[in-house]
C-alpha cells in the first residue's frame, strides 16, 4: 500500500494523519503500528494492544476508541465555484446499524451540522449530521429500522440554499 496523508478536522483543530505502506500511522506527534483485522476494525500495537473501529461516509470519518466516538471532518477544498444549479445530497448508512431516532421530516429546513438521525451500532450511538444547509426532500427510514451500509437514509435538496452562498 502506498503512503497516504490526509487532514482531518476535529472541532476547531486540524490533524495531519499519515499512513505508511508498512502499516504505521502517525497523527500529529503520535505514531504507532496499526494492523487491519477486519472490515473497519484495527488493532493499535503496543502494550496493551487497543482495538479501534473506523467508518467513513462522504467527508465524515467516525472513530470508535475506548468506548468513545470521535467524529472527524475532511475539510473541503476552497474552490470558489458558483453553486447556481440544483444540488441534491443523500445521506447513507455508514455501517450496519439500527435507527434509534429520526429528528427531521420531509420539508424541514436543516443547517450544516444538524443531527438528522441517530444510529446505534456496536452499542454506540452514531449521529448522522447534515453536511450542508438545505431542505429535507425525503426520509427513507423509521425508528427501529435495521439499515445496511450504503442504505439511503435522507435526501437533502441544497437548491434553496444556493442563493445564500
């Protein structure tokens, strides 16, 4: 595997994450060997070894470590392009999960960062947040539904927000 580097934002801070071809992961000044042991499941080598789960959907990365959930954002490139046409975005399930709550309905206005759905997976709550402002076009799940990775949960129409950019 070739070396890769990505910048992730957690709150107001950005972190540079480097993954080397030999399995070493470096986050800022922290570095450890990490082994993939299953789909989205990793072991951080050390004394003691630590299990971690990682899930990615769109520009969001969730990391589950020591009973805590961390949500990271891959910062968008500043392209400076115009958003004059309609843009719709679908939010999908990042992993097999149960829908615990649906916080919006069709027609609702949402802002970037609003929690739209709460999923439960591996005994942890996973908030599904809006990546942009817009109007909920459709909700494709209900509380209690079991959803699989890639299942469409919500459609957001960003057209209404295009004039405000």
